């Protein structure tokens, strides 16, 4: 029997089979017996296996192109996967719309090696991400500190290899500028998480209760970060 996640609903009138994030999800009415569901899965096995294989192939294709610093690569911004376009002009600039991030490099980079071009592209994108996150933090930080009534001694935006934020025993709170890749509601969770460390510099039960008080959907935010972790990897060296 194939593994599956069963979600029941009183409002649902029929059974639906879906492939979500590489997993079989069964949505069913409350009164349908699991034995019937498993019989249905058995009958639909060839279709399910084909869909799972296609989802895996698409996932691998995304991984291969995500955060590749080249024209046509994919990049996450504010929780949306976008195509990276590279152009050349007199001035360097980055613009963004609903589907694309366009990085304009200075014309002199058109004649350099691919590696040198990627280094400049990475440098320009890192500065842009930092500026984007500074704006986001500025918009949301005051409101959240007032809600929680905890204020850090200082706030820094920096690059971390393996964490989204930190809080030290001096009250300094730091955030990874690659948070600009994730949705605003997930950023809120990370901000709240670090602010709560001002009261509990650990991950005790008291700490998580405080987080939940101000971020009731924190488990969803943690799941989003875990689910998209492979897409948010940033090249350290070029």
C-alpha cells in the first residue's frame, strides 16, 4: 500500500486524490471507511505512481535551476519563485515584477568571464536582498516589538550560512538577509522567534508558549521553511 495523508471534511461529498509536495493526499468525507479509500488507491495505483514520478522530476528540475546565478535561473522573492533575467546597461539596477527579477549589470561585465559575471551578479543580488529585508524589517519590527513588549539592544541584517536569525545575551538580534526570499508571514514568525529569545534564551516549553502567543501559526511557518529549504540555498563561493 502506498503511503498517503488522509484529510477528512464534513463538507466534502466525494473523494479526491492529489499529489502535493511529492506526497499522496486523500481528501474524503467523514463517513467513508479507510478500507474503501485503500481499495480506491489500489485501483488508481498506476495513475498515482505516474503522478508521483512526474512530481519528483519537476522537483529535481526546480532544484537544478533554483538560485543558479545565470539568465533564466530561478530565484525566490517574498515567497514567490521568479525567473532571473540579466541585462547590461550604463547603470547597475535590479527591478522586480510578479514573475521576474531583472538584474542590470554595467556594460563592462558583458565582456568578462562567466565566473566574473556571476560574482558581480551575486554581489549585486546580496546587496538588493539586504536592502529589501531592511525595508521589510522597518515596516514590521516596531509593531511586533510593541505587541510583545520586548525590545532588543540593537538589530543587524547579515548573512548566515545555516540560520535565519539569532539573539545573543547582550540583546542583539540579527536576521539573515535571505529572509527577503520568504513570505511576510514567515518573516513575522522569525522576528517573533528572535524577540522571544530576549526573555527566554533557550528553546524551552516557556519559550515556545510565548512564541505561540504572538505567532499562533508558527508551526506552519516552520513547516514552510523546512519544505522550501532546498530552494533557499545560496551559493557561498563562485
